[in-house]
C-alpha cells in the first residue's frame, strides 16, 4: 500500500523558493556597513593626522624656543666677558666699534643707526669723532654712490667728549628718495691722540637691518 501511495503522489519536493528582493536587501545592507566602516576609518585617520600635525608643531616650537634661549644665553655670556675685559682694561689699548645695527622707523627712507664706541680701561678717556657713510645706487644710475653724513642729513654733534669704557649711540639718517642702499660704514678716530688708530666697521644694509653682524 505504501508503494502505491508513493507512486501516486510522486517523490517528495526538496526545492526551497528564495525571494530575490531579500538577497538584494542583504547585499545592500552589507555594502552600507562596509561604507560606514570605511568612513569611520578615514575619519579616525584624519583625526590622527591632525593630532600628529599639532604635536609636530608643538615639538618644533619647543625646539625653536630652546634654540632661541640658548642663543640669548650665549649672547649674554659674550656680553659679560666683553664688559669684564673692558673694565679690566685687558688687551691692547685702542678704539672699538660694537653692536652696529639698523632699525626701521616707519617713515619712508628714514632709519635709526645704533652702535657702541668703546675703549678698554677705567682710567682711560679720549675725545672721539665718528661719521657714517652709506653706499648704494641712486635712482636710474648704475654706478655706486657714497653718501656722507651731510647727504644723510645726519644732524647733531658727531663727537664724544671724554669717552671712557663704552658709549651707546642712536642717530637718525634720511636716504634720498629712490636711493637703494647696499652697505653702511661707521668710522671713528681719536682727537689729539696719535697713538690710537682710527677704526671702522661696515656691513651689508640688509644684514644690519636683521641685526646680524
């Protein structure tokens, strides 16, 4: 009887019907999950790169600050050694020029010149004359021109009476309109003292503006 029934009904059907839309939805969900994971990873990478840039900048600033402080400390030590030698009168007797600098004033063609004149020894004094010259090019000219103190409109007395140890100076100069400066030179000589050799010091205009000797 069982055999007859099987023949009548046929073999059992094992086929399972699958909804295509469910497969598409599953693929879409997987794709969206992958995209979200990728976006999250990219955002984490971006934040990490930003943090790295910040840390790198902080390290660079810290290193720069250390280098700047070390340079300032070295300069102070040099100044201390110089002033000690100056007060003790050690070394050869003579005039000297130090700390020649240029500073902008905010006015076109107008600059301040800063410098120090010195002579070692507490018990030594001398009257000193000094002057300035600026080399450069006048507008439209190819040959260099040297401007003296009068051309620079350098007013005031250019004499130091009784120079002992050190004297600080700040003077103002005016360049002619269109003049292109290249070099500044300061010269000094002792009055009524032939034993002291005249001295001069000069440097490029741009270097003096930067405070570099």
